[in-house]
C-alpha cells in the first residue's frame, strides 16, 4: 500500500464511509482525488479534508460552511482567518444545539406529564370497570 495515497476502498475502511459518500464530496468539490483512469487515489490532503468534513457534519455544519472553512486554509495567514471563522460558526452552532436540546427537554417533560395523566385515566377506568362487575 502506498502511504502517500489511498484507494477509495481504503478511504472507506479508514473513515467508515461509503464510496458514494466520497464520490459525493468529490462532486461537491470538497475532495480532489488524483485520477488514474477510473481509479481515484486520495492524498494526505484529502484525508485531512475528509476528517474535517466528517467532524463538521457531526456538529451540524452545512456543506457550504464546511467548504468555506476549507477554502480559507490557503489564505497565507497561518490559518488565522480559518480559525477565527471556524470559531464563529462553531459558537453559533453550539448556541443552536443548546436551544434545540432545551426544546427537546421541554417536550420530553411535557410528554412525561401526559403519560402520567394517561396512566391515571387508564387506572381510573380499570377501577370503574372492576367496581361495575
């Protein structure tokens, strides 16, 4: 195995993704594998980019946000712009996630209350039925 490049199968195994995923990211111009005929060979740069793409997706970043952040890498400012923009997007995403979690916790609490109410109604109905027998 060439340690400089990986085949699509090796990339899939290394990152637990499908070939379709890699082709999709290539079509979206997020990855740029070297082409040898039909064969795709992924470089260290592609592996680093895929790692960042998957992390960004896990955090809920859009593909466009991920593309913008990746494109900032080559600004020539030791990634200061890239890091600052990543920080801004991450801070906003965290606030969104916390808000979503709070809304979900509220919905869970409401559903628990409804279930307790339902349990009381069912128990009452069962008691009335037994008393009528």
